[in-house]
């Protein structure tokens, strides 16, 4: 006989505990593969070693670079306040990342076959919360140490304070994002928690740039803020963790599975070393949030004119691209103050990033043979039309940042600006990666040749431009 | 007083400024089968996702046996069985292990699993891993997940999809038996034969 209908009174009776279901699932899965604990620990060891080794190398190299004569001398106050702005912006973006992921999530399979059952949700999610909290605390403690070391701190006690500050605020952010996940839809504080640090970062950066260019610059505080950050962050972390545990039963299916799609896309993008997979999902989510737009007829004219209007319209409907384009102007002015010797190279890199934000149309038609067939005309002509908007954007961005750079022959600026457009073009017209072709053995394992070839299309040209700027600037 | 098995009141869902569901209301009593009808893009799947709790509505509420259908409530999850298009599988569990897992997680045992496997013609595939199943077999496995566990409300999104002729006949028969057992069934379907054969009520949206 099939399972009997349930009644409201007896619904939860006889339901196994989360631990029992987890054990049942683990046993069933273990029958089909022999992934032992030592394998897991071995993988974890490699990751920790990799992060520790390369992380410390990155911090040391960055510190040496900041102190080198190539970078040039900058006011310590400017660098200190810009580091604060960078941390604020990083915190805001990290919060958005946490919210996009969940941060608690279950795989679609787990949702379909396990968490759709009346198992106690708090008990099912609690181990995941513990793992995430541990990872966030450890990760942000490392960030704290890295930032302090980058600032020239070598004293063990001071590094410990920095680690504690990072851990406290990292745990606070993670636990708060779980509280947000369990809150009702439409609450504004989770959105504000992501926006406020980014706006604060923009304000601090603007202040540093204005005061730095017009006056003597902002002074660096006499004392380290680490102790104050610990004093506020650690109690907040404890309180937020308590609230997060209380919120676990309210974390619903909608938020648990949404993050899983992002996690899957991120994992696939990481494994295949192709960020476009994650970018595609982010883009589709963005357009879905917009939902409906006001459709209008194109102004009469030839086909290329309509496509150009469509590209401009696409940009107007995607204001965050313009926002990033504008923010990068501010970033370039800040970089010129903090790293005066590298201002020219920074202009090339940030100019490329700003232009790349405007290549949505170019990427769409380059990735879709069907779209190109439907639009008609040659591929070259279609791509040529869709590079007009990025080229104008690049030119304008370059002109607005000219005051941040001096030195070098007069022809260098226009040539580099054209090079930036060419790099954005190469990146935007990148065809899908062929993973089935030849592979090459690297220190990171076997990598398809096409991945290196396609992945380096835009960035390779960008690297050449940076070198040209460094040698001739 | 007779309590409705499923009650939807003023349900609304928007994507940005696109209104997908606007003030949708209906009730469904135990032992009745209702179909959601509407053209492509009218919000049928979104409605079912909101009823199940896979999506958060912007307005309105869903009641199951008179209580607010909060997906985080274990009692609601015990009452509502659903097969939507977002189902996924553990790559390393066989067909029968998937069904036993669902039965176990709902506090039952493996007793109904063999019968459901036989009924759905999945016996030959019982030990196969999901990646080796055809799309029709996957669909049958998704439907089977609803029948190895207790339920008072059954939500199905185009259950006839990818089923062959025999499978569709089985589906109609199965839905009739669900009705006879007192289960309230809400489905979205584009199959006029299935609708004419089993449906008691029609809910039209997006017109």
C-alpha cells in the first residue's frame, strides 16, 4: 500500500531527528563511493597551505611595493584613510555576497529529498551555521592580520588585536546575514547594511581626494583603532550569533535554494576557470529584478542606427554599469594620491574595467550565433556597431582622469586609450572556451590551452599596455 | 465546520515592476482536484511555487487546513507534497534509495516504496543512479517522491510532461485515487485529456 494521508494532529509524530536523517543519508551515499575522512583532511590541508603560503607572499610583496621608490611617496594619512575606504567597500560587497548566497543554503537535491520533509530545520541547519561561523571568523582574522601587516605592523600583540578585530566583525557579519535570511521579505535593514558601508567608502574616498588635492591631506589617527574594534565587534558577534541561532527555524526554502544556484555557478566557474558562468547568472538575476521596462520604438534610420540605440537603451536600463564606471573615476583619483608612481598604470587598468562594464551588447552578440543570424549582416559589422558605446565611454573616462597622470610623450595617452578599447573589445568578443582541445601541464594541474588563450584575450593586451605605460611614463 | 484543505487569499507576486500574480484567491476542499489554467507566462508555475513556499509572495497568504502555510513549519511540510520543475537528485543515490530517504525523513518506512516503484514502472531502474535515467524516468521518480510519504495536499506542476501514453493513463488513475483518499490536488497542466478526465475545479489566471 502507498503511504497513508497525514492529518494535522499526527504530522510531526514519528519524524526522525535531523541527526538521524543525516546519518541515514551519509550511510547511503558512502555505499557508492569511498571518500574517507583522511581524503577530506588532506584536501583541507592543501587549501590551508595554499592560502597561507600565497596569502603571506601577496602581503609581503604588496608591502615591499608600497615602500618602493617606483610607487612614489604618499602621505601616510592618505593611505590610511583609503585603506579604511577599501575595507568599508569590501565589507559592503562581502555583505552582498553573503546575501546572494544565503549564506545558509542546501543543494537542490537536499531540498527535493530531505528538507522538504518535516525535519527540525534548526537542527538541520545548525551544523552548517557552525561551519560557516568558524570559516568566517578564521578568514576575517587572517584578513585583519594581512591588513595590519600591510600597514607595517610587525608586533605580535598588535597583530593579535588586528586578528581579533577581524574575527569579531567577520562573525558579526556572517551571523547577521543569517538573521537577515530568516527575516520576513521586504525588511529594509539587510539592504541598508550592504549599502551604508559602500556609500561610506565613497564619501571617505571623495573626502580624501578633495582634501588631498586642495590641502595637506587628512591626518592619520595617532592610535590604532584595533582595540576599539574588538571592544565593539566581539560583543556584537556574540549577540548576533545568539540571534542567528534563534532565526534558524525561520530560514525558508526560498532563500535556502536561491543561494544554491549561486554556489553551483560559482563552483562551476571556479572549476572551469570561467567567470562568465557566474556573471551570466548574476546578469539574469539583475534583469529579472527589473522585470518590465517601457518599450519604445527606435528612431527611424538604417539597421545599425537601431542597434546603436538598443545598446544605449541597454545601458540606461542597467544603471549599475554607469555607477561602477563613475565610481572608477573616483578610484583612479584616489589611486593617484596613494600610489603616485603607479597612477599611469592604474589609469590603464581602471579604464579597462570601466570600459568593460559597457560591453554588455558586444558580449551578447559575440556569444550567440543565433542572435547574429537573426540580426543579419556580417559578424564584423555587428561587433563594430556594438563597440561604439564602449569606445565613447572609454574616451570620456580617459579625459576625465587625465589630471591624475603626468609624464610621458604626448601621443602615449591617446594610444593607451585606444589600447584599452581594444582590450575591452578582445575580452567582449571572446568565444566560448573549448575544454576538449589540447591541455598543458602547469603547477596548478592540467589546463586546457584554449582556456589560457581565451582567458588571456583582454587581460594579455592590458598587461602589455601597463608595461608600455610603466616604461614610457 | 468544514475546513478547506487549501486556501489562497489575495496572492500577489511581482518581478521588479512586472506583476506576475495579482490578487489570486481560491479555495480547495479535501478530495477535490483543481487545475490552474492560463496562457504561457500567466504565472501558473509562480503560483504553485508560492503555494509550496519555494517562492515568497509579495502579498496575500496561503492556508493549509486553516493554518498559515509557512514553509518553515514542519507540520505544513508534512501535509503538502509537491513535484515542481525544480527537483534535483543526489548523483550518488539510486532510485530506490531516493524514495526510501523521503519515506524515512517523513517518519515512515520503506513499505510503500516497492509498490510505488512498480506502479510507476521504475522497478527495472531501481538501482540506477539518476544520471543514467531518461527524462521520462526522472519525471516518474519526481512524482514517486510524492506518493511514498504522507500528504493531505498535493501540488503538481505539469505532471504529464515527458510521460508516455501509458504514463499519462497511470497519472489520471493515480489522481482519481488521491481524490478518493481525500487528498486535495492542485495542478497546472496543458493536457486537455487529463484535465477532462480528473479535474473538478478550474482556476483561471492571467486573463
